[in-house]
C-alpha cells in the first residue's frame, strides 16, 4: 500500500511577488486517492484477513502524518525519508518504492492511488508493474476478491471495463473506489503503538542511475486568471434578463 | 534527422499532436495508430514518413501496446513520442518510459525546444499551479492535454505503411471479461462554442432536464463535474471537465451548481466567458467567473430559460 505525503493544495498559499507556492508553510496530509486505496485495502483485510503495510518515500516525511494511515487501519509502516528525494521524479520514486516494497515482504495486492494529489503523474502503478513484473489494473472503481482472483471494474474515458486477474496484482484506485472512514479516537490511539520503520535510502542498494532524476523542475508558479468578476444581483427574473443582456454584449450568444 | 512518433487512436489527436511537433519545428514524424485511420485524407497531408497501423488497437491491453511501442523505439534515434492525455496513453507511456529508462511526463500544456533543451509545462498542485520541467532523457514520452494546435497542411504524400496486426503480450496480464461502451461525447464537447455544465447542486438526475433545456436554447453541449459522472453516473465519464477529465475552451461556459474546486476550474480556464450559478456566495466558482449569480438554480435556470425565450420567441 503506497501512500504519499503531500501539501494540502486546498489551503496552499503563494508568494505574491514570485507566485511560487509556499510549500514551507503548507499543511501536510496524505494524498486523496491514496487514502481511498488504503480504505479499499483495509476493507479487504477486514473481510479476508492479512496485513496492510504502508510504504512511503519523500524528502522530509513527518511520522505524525504517516500515522494517519495507521489510524485508518493499516498495521505497520516502512518509509524512506531522504533529502535526495526532494528532486525525485516518477522514475526515482518508482525505483525507490519498488525496492522498499521488497523489504516489506511479498504482497498479494499492491495498492496505490491513480494519481498523487500534488504532482498528479499517473505513473507509479504502471511503472511498478514493469519493475516487478506484476500485472497492473489502473483506475479501479470496484474490486471483488474471491480466492486468488480479483475482479476489477475500471472506467476509461469512453468505456467501463470488467477485468479479472490472478494475484499478485497492482491496483491503482480512482477517487470513487471507496469512501474513506474517519478514524475513531480508539483507532488513533491504537495507531500510536503500531510499528513504524525508517529505512535508509542506502539500505535499498540502488545504483546511482536509478536515483538520478530524468526530469528537472525549473519553476513552479501560480496559474493566474483574470476574470471580470461581475456579480449580478436582483430577483431571479431580473437577474436572468441582466445576464442575457450581458452575454449578448459579449457576443457569445448565437443568433 | 531525429524522428518523432505520434501515438493516438483518434484522427483529431493525430492532427493535434502533429501541430505540437510543428510548433517546435520537428519535421520527421511517424505515427503509431489504429489501422482504421489508414484511409483518412487528413492523415495524408501531415507529411508523415511512416505509419505503423495496429489492428484492433482499441482492444489492446496496455502491456501489449507497450511491447510493440518499445520495439519501435528501441534502436531508432527517436527524440519525442507524443500521445493525447488520456488514461490508456498515460499508462502506456509510464510503462515504456520505465522499461527504457526514458523520461515520461504526462499532461503537458506547453513545449519548447531550444538548442536541444526540452522544456515542458504541466499543471501541478491540484491544477492551481504550473510547473516547468526540463526533460533530460530521450526519447521523451509526453502526453499532451488540450492540444488546440493545428498542424501545417502539406501536399498529400505517399506514406510508408507498416501493418502490425493485433498486438499481444507474452506476459501474465489481466483478462478482459466485458466492456460497457459509454456514450462518447467528449469530442463534441471539445469543439463546442457554448457549454452548460452541471454539478452536485442538482438534487436528482431528472433535474438535469433543466440544464438540457437551457443547452438546447443556447445550442450548447452538456458537461459536468467529476462527481456527476464518476460517483453518480448521471453523465458519461467523457463529459467531465477538469484536471482528470476534458480541458475545454468554449466561448461561453455556464457552471451550474458547481463549487469550483481548482481540480474542476483548471479544465475551463481557456473559456472566453465563465458564468457561475451557485446559491452559496462563498463558493470558489464565483471568483473564477466573469458573471456570477448567487441564486438557487431551481429558481434561476427557469428564469434564464424564460429570458432567453423572450429574447427570441421563435426559438425553443
Ligand atoms: C486528484 C483529483 C482530481 C480531480 N479531478 C476533477 C476533475 O477533473 N473535474 C472535477 O469536476 N472535479 C475533480 N475533482 C473533484 C473536485 O475536487 C471537486 O470535489 C468536484 O469538482 C466537486 O464537484 P461539484 O462542484 O459538482 O460538487 P460540490 O463541491 O458538492 O458543489 C456543489 C455546489 O452546488 C451548490 N449548490 C447546491 N445546491 C444548489 C442549488 N440549489 N442552486 C445552486 N447551487 C447549489 C453548492 O453551493 C456547492 O457549491 C478531483 C479531485 C481530486 C482530488
Ligand atoms: N513518494 C511516494 N511515496 C508513496 N507513495 C507514492 C509516492 N509517490 C506516489 N505514490 C503513490 O503512487 C500514486 C500515484 O502517484 P503519481 O504517479 O505520482 O501520480 C499515489 O497516489 C500514491 O499512492
């Protein structure tokens, strides 16, 4: 189960002059589709038994944030926190996490989100599939496990597919796969006693080129839009007439 | 001359991607496409040197397409491999990128290539920001979000065609049990001048009739926020706009009962005029709008329909 620690983009501030995000002030959280995937994993554990292990990598991971995943029902966590990963792209992240997953032991189902909430690369699942030679089903909407076979419903833009795959399998969760629960106080307390293991990057035995990014971030800037911001007031009927007049003036109505 | 490769299942995407290559002056291009595109006139005027025509492209699993694509790229001097930003291509490129130790960047919105330095832009941090990235390993696999670039038309040329048959994977892959083909609509949506878009402010599926009526009067296409298509299934997935859906730039975008989270609004930033109808004055959509209305949609949309009918009584 892969969970990424990300800045909360809904409360992120930016520097007014450079337009760069103030990541140093951001609230940290777990990725949205990662939490959905985690919920799916925990439900499978509750029905069929087994163990849910959380794996994470980042430049400066905060154990308290990772504990949220344990509070949501995972059993233990292994993570790599290393400044080198500040520059990590999907190539580096996938190489690191594939090794970390091996440290955690063989898994029947490897879950991750369809896209991370900060960078939204849509890459980890398919990349792990190549590295580990395990089939991957992306964008899962629904999963059903029976014996050593999993059935997955997934949505592409123009079709919904029903697939079947023998375990082990990698599944990436779409936001609709499960509704994450709010951890109870009891679960939060229990989480503080669950094992959390920090693994050093050097323990993973990765050659230099496997942690060398292929893509370098030059700048990040707020996307600015300027809109007219006209507020139309009055009773619905009057307001509707004003809107039609305004749109006519803009020349965006046909006829 | 270095080669570039276009990977796409639809004609409009082949044209858009050729436009992307033209914008950075890359002339030598080949295409990896379904064999059904072979007869298309528009393809013949793109100056493509070679077409790899894949049988049953649309049914192929990503592992199989990845295998075939990897074979085409390995050993050849390829600079860029481009595809549209859709789920199957993002997955395909992540796979090939990983196995060839090549860079892969999804959802690019811009590209520049100067003195061999390749820089792309893409949305990040939920869509509220744009990052600019230098790509350092080639071939670079890039998926493009809204293309909106027209290709330069050349004289029709004869193109070398390599038929690839149906590709299969030798590996253990998921078995496809059944496919429910959804109504397509995204293409019309991308071309539409006016778009009426619905969100969770609508209480029941039947109520979408209000939006349909409005769209009919305006000659508009319908779109929606992600929860409407993905959670509720009230509209086809192809009609949702935003970070994970379509990116559109109509003349007029009317958002009804949509809160306007950044993941939604990024998909409509290119619109000329945005109208927001949302009963909550603090909803973020109002800050992204040219004209904002804070009424209950159930009162306002009928009023708007009436006002439009009165403008042109012959219509509707
Ligand atoms: C990684 C990621 C990707 C995402 N990608 C997308 C995407 O591509 N597209 C997308 O749309 N979303 C996307 N989302 C989801 C997005 O964050 C929002 O949750 C979603 O857009 C909200 O949809 P909504 O506005 O319809 O619903 P809500 O947020 O529930 O808003 C409903 C709005 O309707 C208003 N309303 C209620 N009743 C009425 C009434 N009677 N009259 C008028 N107004 C009323 C309310 O005030 C409210 O503002 C993504 C999220 C994540 C995490
Ligand atoms: N650094 C990371 N640590 C743990 N999980 C990650 C990390 N990066 C990505 N993931 C997982 O991979 C998914 C897809 O991420 P991405 O490919 O970056 O869009 C996320 O939803 C997470 O589940």
